């Protein structure tokens, strides 16, 4: 599917009345944040804003306290209930600006209050791994999203992108490859199981 077709679909959703929330999901390295940013740029800041799921990563200190630091990125390393609460708040905007957290890859930490979503924004684009996950607190998300698109790129390309990204953010190449094979790909298999629940699959 061409980007122009995806843009047209996002524009139609934004114009369908009230505020809408578009979810973009898929395995690690699928290009979710890239597509979300391109769509928001095409629609313009007065119409669209990107709110990533990654802003709800638990802090590194908390992951270490819980013994989950070596699985960072797994479903239980996020504040899923907090994410759902923010999406519910964004669905029914009150006057004023809502501030959402972001994830700083240079710090490998979430940063609160980083993303302003003004009351004029018609389309919130949220992207992340577990938008269709139906276990525990994640199960509340699907009802909060007007559409969910699942990105399914070539796996070899996706894995190569992932390794390159980890290296770019400070991991040694061997460590990056090990992390992708052990952690990211375990999460990718979990995410793939939810593919059929998407409104659109983008090959």
C-alpha cells in the first residue's frame, strides 16, 4: 500500500467528526514511529499529534527493582493502565492542552510532559507494540482506538533495522544482535499473534 493511500485514510478519519485515535502497531523495527511521524507531518500540527506508547515504559530504576531490566520492551515493562487512562482522556478533550510523555532513546528513559496535544487536534496517532494485546490491562486499549493498522514489513529488513538502531543508541554490535534475537524477537512473536485483530494490515 502506498503512503498516499494511508494518508488519505488518515485524513478521512480525522474529518469524521470529533477527535479520533488511530493506532499503528506491529513488531519492533516495523517502522511504526516513522509512519506516524510522516502522517502527522502530512496532516499538519493543527490537525494531528503523535502520542507514542513508549512514553509509558517503566523507568530503568523500577525495571531493575522488579528484576525486569533484561526484558525491557516486554508487555510487563510498561504502565499499560496509565497509557489507557491517557488515551481515554484524549478521546474526550476538555479545554486546554493535554501533555503526554515521550521516550528519549538517548537516555533510554520516559520523559513526562513532553508532547502537547491541543484541543484543536482532530487526530491522535498513537504507535506501539501492544495496541492489540488482549491480556491484562492491555485489553482495555482496543476499545479506545478508532482504527488500528498493523505494519508487517519483511522480517530480514526489520531485524537489520533493529540491530542498527540499537548500535546507533550505544550498544556494541554483538550485544545488539543478542538483544534483538533474545528480547525483541520474543516480543515480535507475541505481537504477531494479534495481527488478525487489526483493521488494516500494511504489508
